[in-house]
C-alpha cells in the first residue's frame, strides 16, 4: 500500500466514523491494520479483527483514533455489549469527549454497525455472524 492509498483509506474511515482528517496535524498510523480489521469483521473473524484493531491502536495517528471506535463496532456487531460499552466509555475518556462528542461517537458507531452488516450481507448473504 502506498501513501496515497493510505490517505484515501484514512479519509474513508474518518468519514465513516465522523472524524475530521487533518493530515498536516499528525500521522495516519497503521491504516493497513484498520482495513484488515474491517475485512476480518465482515467475514465474522471478530477476535482476529480485534487483534488488528490493537495493532492499529499501537500505530498511533488516525489509525489509533479509528481503532478506538472500530473496537466498539465489532463488539456490538457480535452482541458483546458490556465489552462494547466499556470500550466506548474508555475511548470517550481518552478523548476527553463532552456530551456532544460522545453522542456523535455513539451515532457513528451505530451507523458503522449497520454499514458492516450491510456489507456482510452483500458479500456473504447474511447480516450477522452466527
């Protein structure tokens, strides 16, 4: 993956999660792990997707910010709601999110779960993992 591919992926992921992308203010981080995590989640390999999210988080930059919300999306997708709620609360605390920012993150997560399930249905013929 070259830098223009990383920037494109970063912009797409940022838009999906409602994050403003300011490339002049920081690095993209490990956007490859972000993309890998999405692919794994679509194919219901949730634990592997969460490991990819961990790699993205360790890479810093935009990838780490997206990884925070990806974790919540993937956990909610498979019904691990208490873990998802704890992950979102930890993310909001790290981001020092006020009520408006927390609500925006919640809406982004809900939309992303819907999008993930729609993509899974398109590719695999089913919306949820069994």
